[in-house]
């Protein structure tokens, strides 16, 4: 079974946490496929990009993990105990009671979700960063300057697999000829074909692209292309610099899902988009099984007053 070097490093780290990968035999579905079904979560405080202070460090030590998680817990407690809004100031977003972004680092101990390039940073082209910045600076001007998540459309691929402030759950469903991902956030559903060899016509452009998959040993390999150019790599604040970075019709995403224990699936995605990035980059993280988690309806459009309110504020300023 093929495994990238980065993934092999993560698997060796998780040996102390989960069953050793070489000893684990993945179960099979009634169709004989490696069984990836179940409810999986990825809430975490591990950032998508590696902090510059950890530029040459791919993994945290046990002591560093404990210290980071303790500081996070303390900071969140203080934030909720000291909510003060100055007159005329922003009331901000939710406090911690409404969030579920996790309170631990990834079980692999990696310092960032991006594992390649080795510095853990996305190779964003300056013109892509400029387009991102323009959108954020002009959210009051037009709805197209808002993220596609704020507009309740989609988080895209691979954005729909990236953790956010809440709703970090995914239900995997398998049949003989399909692999389906039901996303809690924004209620996206990806139905991925297991019996197609070619993608739809290149003239067909889709928000989440066209995905086809095949098995390489016990790993499910998913290739996605045929994207439109109206989406984003990431759309939540957890995306850091990647939030709002556009995608082009040349976007290509190659994902791997490998179950390494009863409780863990390693997910990896290599992103290639020469229009917006100078080179491909790879994201990798463990997904954790949680059979007790309950996914509720994500009624995005019904309660989405933010867009109209922000645009109304812009028109009010123009009137003044």
C-alpha cells in the first residue's frame, strides 16, 4: 500500500495513541471494501498553517502539547469572563459557549495541518492574496466580496474537510459503487463515484468539482477536478491566510482516506492550482470516530441576516 513519507511520519507518532498501524487490520463492508463508514470529527486547535515561531518544527513534544492545551483553556475561560464592549464598538461574534472548535491539538502532534512544503505554509501567489484582501476590504460593497460560506453556498473542496469553529463532523457512507460524505457544516453532501474512470466533460464546472475514486490497497484515493472559479480554498477564520484565497478552473485535489485504527482515519489532500499557488501543497490530519456525536440540520439560509445587514450598513454610509 502506498503511503507518502509525511503520512508514515504521522502514523509512527500515533502508535502510542492508537493501535499500531502495522497490527491493525481494517474491517470490510458487505461489498468487501475497507470499511470507512461512521461518524468522524476533526475539531482541533492545531492551525492549518505552521506558526512562524515553529518554522523548522514539524511536531510538538508531549510537554509542548500539554502547555498549549492548558494556555488555550485558560485563554478561553478568561475571554468568557471578561466580555466588555465599549460604546460604539463591535459586539464581536459568539462567545465560547456557542463554539465547538476543539480544545486539543491533533493526535499526531503535528504543528500544522499543512505538511508539505516542509515549512508548513501555503505557497500563495501575491495576486491571489491581493484578491483575497480586496474582498475582505469591500464586504459592504457587494455580496460577491463575501466568502461562499458566508453566502451559504458551499465550503468547497478541500475546504469542506477543514475544521472550523463548530460543526466539525462528517458521516461516511459506502455502497458498492459510491462513497458519500455528509458534512455537518452547511449540509454539503459529496457523492463520489467508485466505478467511473473519467470525469465529466471539461466544459462542466462545479462548485465542489467532479470526484471519482478508486482503492489503492486499503486507501481510498479521490481525485477531484472540473471546478468553477467562484469558490475558495478555505472560508472560515480557522483557515488563517487561506481564508478567502480564490480557486481557479485549474484546481485539482487528490485526497487519501486511510483507516489506521478503529478510532482513526488519516485524511490527506494535495492541492494543485497554478493560478493561485506557486506549487502544490499537502494537508494531512487524523479524523476521529465519535459514535455519540449528533449531527443536526444546518439551516444556513434561514437565519443568514448577516449579508443583508452588512450591505445595508454600506448603503447607509453612502447615504451619510
